[in-house]
C-alpha cells in the first residue's frame, strides 16, 4: 500500500462561505479582490490536474458585475467562487467528461448549478474527473493525473478528483461533484474534506451527463461543514424534467436521540492496511463518545455493493456512451473504454435477476434501519499510490469502492467526514449513511463528527 | 368482433360471504351442506375449463372439521368455499401453472392463502389459467378452454380465467387470482364480476410462481363488493420474505370529496366496437352522476402500457421459465413458449432504456394524480370469441390488455367493476385506478359504482 507522505501534508482550506460573506459585508474584502487572489493561487498550483478549464476573465467580469449590481451583496452566495465537475453543463464552458473528443458546448446550465449562480456564486471553471465519471481513483484522465493533497504520490480518488482537490487546496469553499458509486465521497476522503451525497432526487440531475442514470446524484464537496447546509439548501428543489426528482421533506432531528449503527469490527476490512484500521478504531471511539450506538450487520450493504461491482448496472454507461465508443478515439482512457464496452455482456435477464436480489437486500437494509438512524463506516478501507493503481487499475478501484458502491443502489444518503490520519500521515474518513430522505439526520451526525475530528493529524489515543 | 350471445347469459353469483355467514349462524345452512351443494354445482357444470383440480373429499372433510371445532363458527370466513389460481401454492394440490409437466407438490401454502384458511375458509381446488400466467384471453391452456359466462363463444379472459368463472358461476363467493398486466381484471370484466388488484406489496407474493416478479400481484375476484373488503383485509400483511412487501396504511376517505378523472373520450379506443363504446359512454354518465369528475390525459398511461407490451419485461418470464422451456415439453402451449423464449432478444441496455422511459412516465402520472384521486377507464375496449383469439393469438391479446397493461408498471391499484352489457349482450366493465397505496379510495369508488351499475343488462339511457 502507500508509502508515508510528508507529515505536513493535507488540506489547506481557504475561507468558508460564511467567512467570505462576513469579509465582503464588513468591507475587508471584495469579490473581485478575492477572485484575483484565488486565480493567483490556481496559477501558483500550476497544472496539477485539478481543473480542466478555468475562465479567469469570465470570473473577474462576473465579480465586477456582482459588485455593481444593487442588492447583490444580500445574495446567500454573493461573490463566492466555486468549481463544477466537468460532467455537468455550465454555459460558457465545454462539457468534456475528461474526453476532449466527446466535448460539446452546452446551451443551458444545469438547473442545480444555475441556482448557485442565481444565489450570487461565481463559477471559476470545470474540474477534472475520471473519464465519463467511470472510476473512483482519479488516474483515469487524459489531462494531468491529480494526486491527493496528502502527498506521497497517493491517488486523489475519483471520479470527482478535481472538485475535491479544488476545495482541499483552498481555491474554493465548495465544489459541485457527482456520486454514483462513491465518486463524490472517495475523493473527499482522500483529500481530507467533506463529501455529501444527498438522497437521490433531491438535487436535479438535469444537465448532468449520466453515468448510471438510475443511480446518479449531484453531490457536494466542502471544507467547512457549516457550508454544506447553506449550499445544499440552495441546490435542492423538485424538477419536473428529472424523472427521479422528489421533494425534500425537512426532518425534525433530535440530535441527542439519534442512534448510530456501528458494524462489528470483524465485518470491516482494511485490506491489510493496519494503519488505516487503527485510525478507524480511534475514529469509532469518538463516534461512540458522542452518540448512542448500536451494533448492526454490514452484510446486506456489502452484498449490494458486490452486486453493483459485478452486476449489470455497467450497461447503463453503455446506454450513454455506447454510440460514442463504437468509433475509435485517441483520448479514451483504455480501461474506461473497456469497462463501458463490457456492459454489452449483460442480457435483460441479468438485469432482472440482479434487481430481484437488490430488492431483497433493500428490504433487509430497511429492517436494519428500523433500529438505527444512521450507520457509520469507513469511507475507504485503504489508500493507494498512483503507480499502485496504474499497475492494477480495476482491482484497486474495486477496493476503493468497497464501502461506497452500495449507497445509491440502496437509496441511501451519505456524508464522508475527515477523520484524522493514519500514523504514517495518510487520510482517514468516516462515512455516515442514512436511508432515503433522512438527509437531516445524516447532516446532523456528520456536522457533529466534523467538529470533533481532526483532518490532518492522527486522532489522539485518549479521546 | 363477437357475435351476440343469448340475452339471458351472464354471471349467476351464489351466496356472498356475508350471506353464507348469516345462514350458518341462523342454522339454516351448514358448511358441510353448502360444500356438498357447491360440489354438485361444479359437477353439473362439467369439464368447462374452470377448475384444474377440485378435491371434493378434502373440502368435505375440512367442512366437517370446522363444524366440529369449538369457536370456529366465529371465524370471519367460517365455512366459506373459495378457489385459488393454479400458479399459487396450496398444500394438498400440485401447482401446475396449466402445464402438467411443470407441476410440483408445494410444501407450504402461500401465506396470503394460509391467512384465508386460518380465517375458516375452505379451499375447493385450483383454477385454470393461461399457461405460466402468460396471456389475457383464457385460451392458452392444455386443459379445457373456458368461455365467458356471457356465452356466444366469447373468451373467458385470462390469465385468471378459472378464478373469474368460478365466482361468476356462483360456485364460490371469491377466488384468489393474480394480476401482472391485467390477468385479474380482464377475466373479471369478461365474466361480469369484480376484480381487485391491490397496490403491489400489500399482499404477500410468497408461494406464487412469478410471471414478472417485479410486477406480480395477488388479486381477488368477487361477486359482491362487500366481500372485497372482508377478504382483502384478511389477506394483507407485511411479509419479510416478499422483497416488495410494504405496509397498508389505511386512508381516511371522504367519498364525497373524491375527484374522479375521466380521459377525453377521443383518447379512448374501442377497436371499432361501437356497441362497447356506447356501453362505456352510458357507464361514464353514471360515474359523472355519482362523483365530481375532472378531465385528464391518458397519454402517459397508454405509453407505459405500450412499453410493457413491446419492452423487455417479458425477460422476467424467461428468468422464471427459461430453464424449463430449454427442454421440449408436449404440453407447453406454443404461443406461450414462443413469447417467453422471445425474452432472450433483450439486452441489459434495453432494460435500462425502458426503465428510464418508465421513470419519466411515472413522474408524469404522479403529476396527473395531483388533481384527481382516481381515474376511471374501460377495463377492456372490446371482446373476442375463442376462434377470433386462436386466429390471432398475439394481436387480440394485446387489444385485451390495452387498458390494463400499465397498472403495475406505474405502481397503481385497480378495480374492475361490471358496468352493464352492450346492446348485443356482451359484458362491459369500468376500471377504477389509483396511485400506490390509495386502495381505500379505489375501493370506495368501486363499491359505489357497483351499487349503481347492472351486471347482465345494458345501462338504461336515461340514467
């Protein structure tokens, strides 16, 4: 597994949304000045695989326009820069999916992103991803391959590699990502920031190029947990053009009554990575100190994840990209093309069989959630370096998705929360999972955990 | 279409459940005496394609046992004979699916049927069906091909042909059927009785040999609407072994506030059958006289029906029967074998594409139900004779399912209510449809309609 990175590495978040707004309001900062500072930072980071395209001129013009618009300063995201994963349409940027030959110029901004722009946010550009959002490791791009901000040549995670890095590097306080099988949570975990995958249907997926249309979610990466609620509340909303859209019914959560499920530790695997196992044990102790907990089985969750990994859902990617991939393109990442074309091996009967099994597992999971509000797991069981992933691109990717694959199949919502580092300085992360539409419970637990867990240092033994 | 049957034809229901219970309680009848009378009636009807197997000895023994059991007379179905479609397991009878070479001896009675037995009901035997529950017309059986009780060589409808006939002939007050694409509603319509298809998941499907496992429902056929509520209430219940099981949350229905959707008449088709169109117009006038109505679009419903008819769900039947059909069997009905084997032409991508389209249609239908509680349609647009169906077994079957195909795909509940006859004496039926878990609203409307509509004569013009 990974070598030890420099002990000083980790996320270096910039100002949070609420901090920026406060600075703008007290006159100590202007959107234009902040955007210039951010553009300088992006330039200083160089071609690090975070962004596919940044439009400095457009961002500065937008900042100036906001400054000149009466009343704009009252907008909830006034002058806040953000990034958008490059599988989501934003007018003014080509949508590439990290495949230049696939790129097109969108005629409409994704409504969920438009809501952020309408709230005064400034889109800096489009972030890098595993091509066609097919991957959890971050190496599957023809652009520069990004690395984790923890260094040591660790992979950034994917597919929302750039969105996680942009936040972890302090360039933006939040970035829009996606999460079908872990794409929003795994890179958040590997870069020491928060990833939030809402219940499916709360945030419109219109304007997202689908990976698995029946499973895709827009997700968020943030550094400050307070920003999660702010930005998510702006993004959610029923959209008649999204067939999976459903309303967000706010829950009245009593934080002190919440019951957190923890699986038996022998149901967890860390793939031989003792340091990550140890970091997780310390993080679990913090969970147990903060919440009522109950023991639960992980078996049906992992069985659903196995179903996604080995099952016919990959054919959904073929529905979307089959025509494009039927012609040779130099910039298609070979492993990505192979995976997607592999969807052709599944028959209709395979889909129904897998969906029957999934229905059983869903019912079983529903019964488990009758005795807990949320479940807390590791987000990732271990880390890999870029060479390790390139040497075994499919095997390592499956390991990275061990705890995230099942989330959307089982219709769960999930947060990845930084949970200290291993003794050798690699990132650890806790995942909080809840049943569909229990977002408020998951957010409450995630926020409280974030307040008690470090991001760039090991959790101390005595906690 | 069909020739005019004798004007005197139609259903000849026997005593309803509440009438039998009253007679048993006042001592004017005993279960044993009634069962003997019913067995005589069945014998008098001869080999008419209603039953695949009747166990007279077992029924008489069961009646005697009930009579001898202290307290049994208080059971809600004490001494009530009923029939069960022969795709549902009942210990003591082989489950044949109308294919003797497929038959097996079940080791456990389907829990939903067991609940009826536990309530004191007496299973007479297993009823005929379109083989493997694949058909809506009733001719697809190696046993005797049943006819509609309206005569004129009209098909009985299927696949629950025998269950509908047993009720319409007055042999039993209710029979257990199934309904995947109309199998419970179409034969009820063609025999002048009530068919009820609950919301999916309310009645356990354990012990049912699946047709399309993701869509199958156990359903009921009754002659007296009052019996529907009695029997349904006994059958519903969460079953952990049924992955689609969900609880029945009783609704508080204000009958007078219900809004009934009626599609524009030009959105309805009767396949050139003017007499059925006329009968439906008269029945609609009765609906409009009894309820607040609103105009609605039928387009997304019919589009979903088309999706079922032409789409990949037939592969679900291949999952179930593919192995059996891979070997030649003399008693497989050729058109049934061809249809099921045809499921092999669909790829995984076809399933996902169809499911995406279905998700869109479901969302559209959900929006339509925001302005109505239930929708009322014809159950069938026309009738066919047995020779007409045999001459075009697939085309006529599709016509019979025009208004029923979409019900389970769109997760609706539905009742088929007898609605008089055509001027030439063929049956007409109204179908009441509501969104999932609105069973109480559908039952309320169906019960009221049944009280105002004849079963064996045309609705008079002036109503």
